[in-house]
C-alpha cells in the first residue's frame, strides 16, 4: 500500500518534469525567430553556461565568437560577431531563439542549430546505407541552452 503510494508520487514527479521540457520539434518561434518559453522549464545557470560556451565538446561557441569576459579562454574565433554586449543588445527571448535555431533569425546562417533533430541530411546514408535511424540527438540539451542563454545575458558593457 505504502509502496504504491510512493511509486504513484514518483510517477507524478517524473511526469511533471518531462512535461516541462519542450521537445526540439515543439519549439515555438516568434515572427523574428525569438522563443518565449524556457526549453527546460528551469532557469538557466550562467556559471554552467560559461562552460557550455567555452568547451569544445559542448557548444564550442568560442570557436566562432569572441567574448571579452572570457579572457582566460584561448583562441576566440571571428566567424560570428563579438558577443561581449549581448545582455545589453538582445532580449533573452531573442538569444534563446538564436541558439535553438539561428536560421529562424538569420536566414541561411552558418551558425549551427543547437536544438534541432530533424530536417538534416542523414550522414552516411549515401555511402553505407547505415545512417542512424530515428531522431538524432540535438547538439545541446534543453538545459545546456538555458544555461548558455543565461550566461550571454550576463555579458554587458559595464
Ligand atoms: C560556425 C560558427 C558559429 C558557431 C559555432 C556559433 N555561432 Fe553564433 N553566430 C554565428 C554567426 C555567423 C552569427 C551572425 C548571424 C548570421 O549572420 O549568420 C552568429 C550570431 C549569434 C548571435 C547573435 C548576435 C547578435 O546579437 O546579432 C548569438 C547570440 C550567438 N550567435 C550565440 C552563439 C552561441 C551561444 C553559440 C554556441 C552554443 C554559437 N553562437 C555558436 C556563427 C556561429
């Protein structure tokens, strides 16, 4: 009896948690590519987001964007604009939309869509016929994106 009550409570918690995460296919973009709703249902952690931004195996955003506030991180790229003032010049909704899928804001952008799992040409199909089946994982998780967005919103001139 008690066990049943506990597992029912756990199922409820799990259900709530997964309902809050927006799946890549369900992201709602506004007219200018902005995204109003948190993808994870949780606030972002700017400290973790700094890591996502600077780490090669995560967002590796620094390979294309310079950020003055990351003076300890070597080799900032110049493919994209410097982001040292993003917190002054962009809203959180705009930044979330750009990171989720930059092509919704900048048509034909070379910036990768970090929260997208469909509409790609399957790597490997033409050569081996062994392309992965089913959905590919997005480049970043919903929480990684919220974290990197929170980090970008801290980047201000003063
Ligand atoms: C392959 C290079 C590349 C990578 C990697 C990349 N970006 Fe970009 N990004 C661009 C380019 C280029 C633009 C300019 C928009 C355009 O014209 O395509 C841009 C634009 C932006 C902008 C808008 C700047 C503004 O205010 O106009 C933000 C914010 C941004 N990127 C964040 C990120 C974050 C966060 C990551 C990592 C998760 C990232 N970018 C990874 C190339 C890149």
